[in-house]
C-alpha cells in the first residue's frame, strides 16, 4: 500500500503527479527497464510510462542550505541598506520601502499570470521579507524603541493573509518559524517589566497575541494537512492545536516556578519535542512530527548559547559553559543528521535546522569582528555555494555518464 | 493555476496599512513639530536586526515626584512641562496628569518609581520613546571619544507632547 505523502513539500508541489524517489534509484530503474525492453519483457511505451510515474526527489540538505543562505543574504542586504542610507530623508526611505514591497507583490502577480508559478511563489516569499525588513528599517529611520518581539507580532498579523491565501511552503514555513521564535522570545526573554521567566507573567497580559500565534500555528497545520492528507484534516488540526496549547501551558507553568535560569525548561522542551516527533511518526498524524521536530530543534539550538546556561549576553562564557554548549550541539547535530540520513519526510526540516545549527557557530566565531552586512553576505554565500558547485558537478557527471550510455 | 487578482490585493492590504500607518505619526512630528534640545548621555549596544544604536538616558527622564505634587502609578502617562535654560537646553519645571494648555511639554510613561528616605526625595522615571538613536555601523567609538570631550545634546522634534529624535549634537566642553 502506498503511504500518503504528508510532509516537507508544498501544497502546490504535492499536486504534481509522480512518486518521489531518489535520483540514484530512478537511474537504476532507467537502466534496468532499458534492459527489459531489449529483452522483450515490456514495450518501450510501457517503459516510458513507468519512468514517467516517478519524479526524482530533491536533495534535502542542499535545498535547506540554499533557503537559509538566501535568508542570510537578504539580511545582509537589509543591514547594508540600514548602514548606508543616512543621506536619504525619512520620507524617501519610507517611499522606497513601500515601492519595493509593491514591486515584489506586483511581480508575483505578473509572474502568476505569465504562468511562472515558481517565480511568483519566490517573489511572494520575498515580499514577506521586504515587509519584515521594512518594519525594522522604519523603526530605525525614526529611532523608535519598539521591542523586536512586537515587530515580529506586527509582521505575523500583516503576512498571515498571504500565507492563508497562497499556501506556499516557503511562506508557511517562515510563518511557523517566526511564530515559534516569537513564542520562545516572549516566554524566555526579558519582556516588559521582568527578567527571565518572571517576565513571562507580564507577557501573559497580552492574550490576543498568544491567540494569534496559536491561530497561525493551527492554520499552518490545517492548510498543510488539508492539502496533503485529505480526509484527516480535522483530527490532525485538533491534535496540533492541543499540542501547541499544551506546550504553551508547560511554558507558563515553568514560568510560574520563577526559575532564574532557562536551562531546565529548555531541556524539558527538548525532551517533549523528541517525544512528540516520535508519537507523530508512530501514530501517523500529519504535522505532529514536524511540530515535535521544531520544538526539539529550536530548544536544542537555544541550549547551545551561553545565555541558556545563565550567562549574561555581554559576559564572556566560562570554558565549562562552552563545553556544555558544544556537547548539546553534538547531540542535537547527531539527532538531526540521523533524521536526514533516514530520508524520512521530516528530512528537509531537519536539514534546515542542521544548517541553522552550523550558522549559530559561524555567528559565534566571526560576528564580533565583521560588519553585519558582510557577516550575513559571507554566511549566505558559504551556505549557497557548496550546493551550487556540487550540484553542477553532479549534473556534469550525470550528463557524461548519460552520454556514455547513449554511445554504448 | 492562476490566482485571482483580488487575492493579491487582499494579501497586500495589511502590510501596506502597517508600512504606511507606522511612519505617519513620526513623519508628522518631524515635519510640523517644534525643535528642542535635551541633555542626554549614551551607551553603545548593537542591534542585529537594524543597526548599531546608542541607548540614551535623559536628565528629564528622572524627576523628583515632588514636581507632580502627588502619587504616580507605574504605566500611567504624565506630562512634563519644559522650559529652556540659559543655553537653550530644555529642563523640567513641572509634572501633571493633564496636558498643559500652553508651552512645551513631553508625554512620558512611568516606568519606575523609587523612594529614598523622605517622601519628598521620591523619584519618578519616565519613558518618552526616544531612548534609542541609530548610528552608522562602527561609529559608536567616535561618539564615545566625542563624549570624553563634552556632553551630548539630543535634537528632538515635539508635537502635542510626542517626541521624535532627529539627531545628536556634541556639546563642546566649557
């Protein structure tokens, strides 16, 4: 029985016909079926139909690296603009931001009508990035003090219609990651009148924002599952909502314990995430395994920062603390690599988190002595170039071997 | 499958509202506001999402509660009446719960209340939303050097109590 394809791919992608298999396996089927035709077991037209029923699956780690690399280059661009537009008046700056947003949205619309769905989807995703960058740049232009968490909330409110209307995977994933980052920030960082976990209680006075995050997360699961697992959407949406609410409740419960350090709560989330992923995979409830992986990945990456072990942001961490951070990195890295190697449906997401872990250490080593725009540009290029170079080499190799086969 | 035009219009509506609404008030204040000088002192952190900035602390942000003539509550908005000193730098001359009918004034939110001994020595800390000034990346050191030579004045635009920071000016040592 064919298992339903439920994770990792966009709703639009899923509409394409063909079972996804690795390029290596597809090559084997091509070679074998050619021999079957030669031996007279099947007709050439049957061979064509068999091959057409498969699509080569894209490699997950390069895709995740490219996605993260593009995001970093975007941040580099944002910082480059922020550092170099002091001579432009505030009115012109706002006009430029609005014009760029309209251009990307208009470009997405035009590409859509020109039958270029991939370009349209990419521009739509980029428009969300311009919108987020615009909020921060406007804040910088007028020297406003707003907390970045509020900017993220504003972005989620504004970008939610795009996510709901177009259902592209990149936008859905970005919204999900931002929502989790937002929740993590308000739960664990100092915010509005308190420090550490005690600050959470002051945040709990903003229930509308919490509800918004929950709605966004639920919507994400609902849409993703609605497209990929027809018939079971209500069950998976309900389970996802229960789990997200439960995770929030755990956060609030831990906050009420008024712990001074966030180490223990992060370990609790790390373990909960692993449990949820395991449960989601076993029970085959769509989206739940991704939720578990997100919780594990984010709490794990947070645990690789010294502040998670009680150090202040501005203080140099003791070697003992750094050893803990490295140990957690090795553990989380190995866990993610295991998921990538298994090539199961969370492979793309696991690869994305693995790249984020690498970026975190890159951040640690070079951020202090590089300008921010250069730091982001270099990091983005380091993530993008290897997949591009190796991809090209692989294609060349494939072409030459195809040529060899043909001449045989 | 092509998406309908209304989807794009709907998707763009909220982001455009945010991108146009958020800068409206500061633009109005910068265009029509009165320019004043406030004495300030910066420190130098780094913001990864925007740019380098200096955190600013103002003389008028820490005032004796006696200027209000009563108790204050954390989170409430108070109005600080201003008057220029001999060098044209604004100083606080009174605090009220109602907007002053005349003269320059700042609207601030109470962020902290502290009492030292006698009730008359109680102090109120106010936030005017102008505590952060973004600078060109890597120029924080230059500002610190300038600080050693003199104080820093903030050039602020003021409209109906709302303030927007325009620039920082180094005050030469006397």
